[in-house]
C-alpha cells in the first residue's frame, strides 16, 4: 500500500512537471544552441522557458527515443509545458525571417539592406548592379548573407531565362542583359504598373531609330556614383555632364543596369505596348503623357507648365 502510494505520487509529480504550465509569461522566441543537453537546458532556463536544468536533463533522458533535439531559433508560447518544449525542439519549425528587396533599388542599397538584416551571419558579398530579383526572401536564424544573395541571383537567372525565351519578336535587344538594363530604366522611370509597357515601348522605338534614350534616371545614376538618388531636382545643366550613363549624350543603352528591376518591368520590356510613341513627359501626378512626335511633346510640355504656373499662382495668393 505504501509503495503503491509512493509510486502513484511519483507518477503524479512527473506528470505535473511534464505537463504543467511553464514559467513563460508571454510568447517568446529563443535561439537554442548546439551542444549537450545541459547546454541546451541552460539556454532555455536563462531564457525563462523552463524552471530548471535538472528536470530538463531527466526528461530528455527519459524521452530520448522520441528524437534528437534541434538547434535554431524557436517560438515558445506563454506557459509552455516541458512536454511542449520538447515537442517544439524535436518536431517544431524554426522561426522564419523575411527580407523584402523592393524593385528599383541600386546595388549599394541592396547591399546595405542585406547587411542590416537581422539573424543572418557573415558579410554580404559585393552585389552586381541589376543581378538579383526583387522579392521577399524567407530565411532562418544563422543563414549566411552570401547564401541569401545567391538565392536572389539565382531567382533572377531563372525568371529571366524564361522571360527571354518567350519574348516578343523583333526587339532591338541583343541579350537578356540588355533586357535587364532597359528594364532597370523603366523601373526607375515610372511607379505606375500600367505605364511600364508604354515606357518600355518608347525606349525600344528610340533604340530602333538610333535615337538617344534621354532617360533622366540614367543621368541621375551617373551623377550619384551609383547611389541612384541626388538631393535636388535634376537640372538642365546635369544633362550635359559627361558620363557613360548619360543617355542624353550617348546613343544606345548605358553600359549596364542602373537598379534591380522587378519581373513586371522585365516583362514590359520583352512584351512592350503596341505603339509608335517616341516621347513622354511627367504629368505631375506620378504618370506620364505620351506623344508620337516632337511637336506634340513640346505642346504637352507647354500645357503642363501652364498648369503648374496656375497652381503655383493660386498657392501664392492663398
């Protein structure tokens, strides 16, 4: 009777320790290190996930047939029991981090973005301009930055190969690299998705005719030393500054991309709008007005300037 009572009490205590609520007062993520059970238990105890290291070690030895404990970053719910903790360490998914690389960033901006991303290791390797596909990339704690960069580069290779293989006929582009270069200009030229095929068509029409592209973003790229931005409006004098990227002075495409274009801009270049437009001007609302002749372009510019002047006059009077 006494032994049975003791055994029953022991089973009750073990069950309470195993299934009872743990000390966590709120949901917590914790990096669990590689190492012996004691090292893992110490990390869990220091992180407030378990009450004691000894009970953790005993529980691990009694349940070691259930599988090995994994290292990594895990999410533990508030009041997780010891049973919950072991289930998470043996069978749970690690915490996923997400890094979004927006369309239109320069290599310098992308490099800084990856370098500042949390939970990764190592230094970011040099990023080639226009060599990655903007997207949201998932990664786990401890992922090397160089590995994430390779994934982004590979993603572009795959997407570009498919897009190039299915491109429209008779495009004045010699290679997939040319497509990325022009797509990067389109990406920086307009923020309106529905305009991309039209902007691409204008530049492609100009290439066919041997006209200069006269793309402001390429001038800015040259002036900024590859940063992609200047801290003032582009001036007429800037268009006369010599640069390999100045498409007001040089005919044809610049020597390479000026940013990382998204797949939508790449597809716009490879499937442009059916138009013979050769010009466009910003309409002041984020979009553009397109024209087929220089005469129409001058007329559109004059109209927009008149609207701007009236707006400025109204602001000053108020």
